[in-house]
């Protein structure tokens, strides 16, 4: 068994421990303590805790003198959902589970840290970023605001996420926009309620909501280029009372998400959304209030760094197992905040034939750990000049 395989086998135990003790958003005391403890054991030159409340950052200096500083990032938080895997190491916490593989991402980066501290066969510095609150909290943004990139002198930054359906030992990435920007909204339509027998005496917000939902779908079907992906999803509708079916309500609330792949399109779609909502409401003599909640930006891979990531993956997996033009995803990723500030790239690693992400039957595939560690080490060797 090679050293990497031995470390990967050890990391499997770390992964399953983290899996059994899932924590949410910024509140990761056990996970952060576990990660910081391991990094300290490995002999990292610097271990800093407390960024974005529970983020952990470690610095490993190479033995070959000065060079650039690159950041390797993983996410650590779980999701507020119940696990349905019946695994012996299933979540021990009700309504929490690692359904996106962040336990695996953390274990792979920890294993990479152990290998790098043992060899240090590179120039410059490697900064390992263990980030909280990817699942909706924008932990990457908070870490940046608290000085992550400047304090550690990070010049380039790289991320990795598992991908169910992609073969174990395979990788995928692409240059440019890779994952969508995702914004959320809640619209409140205020009309005039009344008796269902006399709709002429009301300004029916339910009718308005029906027209509004239909009109909003025209954003993707008629307003944007069909080769420029846009998804408008109304996921929430609330009005009236089933115990008062003869009453037209005075207000309706609608909510959902809009996902876009281009920054310029994102801005244009938001404006179109606002125009449709207000004009439709006015048409029926009602008023609409919009609570627009900006989400994660578009994840844009720097072309040079995306090529570098693909090359590093090909060194360990073979060129035939690295897709450099993988399909774009309408899912969102807060690593996008780091890519707005520093050149870098996100790469996907195969999780094999598993349930998809955010599914209660999902589990990170431990067979991917060794491949992920080899990728990280290959990237460091390629970018920081180890031999």
C-alpha cells in the first residue's frame, strides 16, 4: 500500500467521524475542533481558527525556498435534513446530515495536509482553507471580508467538489462560467379581499398571482438567449384559508429562485423580473412588494487556472478521465466569491453511481478519497514546482 493509499484509508475514518456528527452553517464547533486538531498533529506551520466563526486555515511552507502562495479550499457544513441511508456510520444528529459530501471534501484536504507536511517538496506556500457555511450562509464571502486572502497572501485559489454520476477516479471542469448565480425572492401582492360571490368588488390578488407566475416564465422562454441558461422557479405560494373558501384574500405571497450563468444576464433578468411584477400588479389595480435576496455569484473559472487544474488531474488520472468541457450546472457554489477576488478554478471529482447531492440517500464515496488527495498533491507539485 502506497503512502497516499494508507493516508486515504486513515482519512476514511475521519470522514465517517465527521459524517456522524454533522453541523450546520457557521456553527461547527466539533468539526472545526477536529480539523484544527489534526492539522496541529501534522505539524502545519500555522493553524488559525475562528475565521467566519468556525473556519480553519492552515499554512504549510515548502522546503524549496520562496514561491507563490496558493489556496486549496474545502467546505465543512452539513444540511438540515434527515438521513435515510441506514449506514453504520449514519448521522447521530436528528434532522442533520452530510448530504453534499462536505465530509469527504474535508477528509481529502486533511489527508493532503498530512502528505504535504511530510514531504514539503515544493516552493512557496500552500494555504488550506476549511470553510463553514457553504450551504446558504456564504461562508466564503465572510472569510474574505475577515481578511482571508490578504492575511495569508493567497495569489490563486482552487476548489474541488464531488459529482455523483461521474466515475470514480474521473474529473471534470471547464473554462469560464461553470456554476450558476442563484438569487431568491419573495413577492407580496396586496389587493382588496372580499366575498367570493362578489369578485367585482375586490382586487383579487390570487388572479394577479396566476398572471404573474405565467408572465415570469416568459423571462427564460422569450427574454433571454436560449443558449444563455436561465431558470425561473416559483417554489412557494401562500394565500387565503382552506376553512374560508368563500373569501377572496387580501394578499398573496410568492417565492422562488432565479438562476443565471452570466453576470450581465443576471442583472438584466433581475430588472425584467421587477418590471413584470410591478406592471402585472398595476394592471389589476393591486400593489406588489419585492424582497429580493441576492445569492451566490456565478462561479467563473479562470481559463488559465482551469487548464492547470485539468492538467494536474490528467497527471494522476490520465487525460481520458478528465473532461475539460463539462456541462454547466445550474447549481450554485459560494466558492464563486473567492474566484471573484483571485484567479483559480473549481474541479469536480467523480463520486460514482450514488444518489445525487442533497438527497437523503446520498453518501460520499470513500473510494474517491485517494483520487482527490492525488489531485491536490499533483496540483501543488505542478504549480509550486516540486520534483
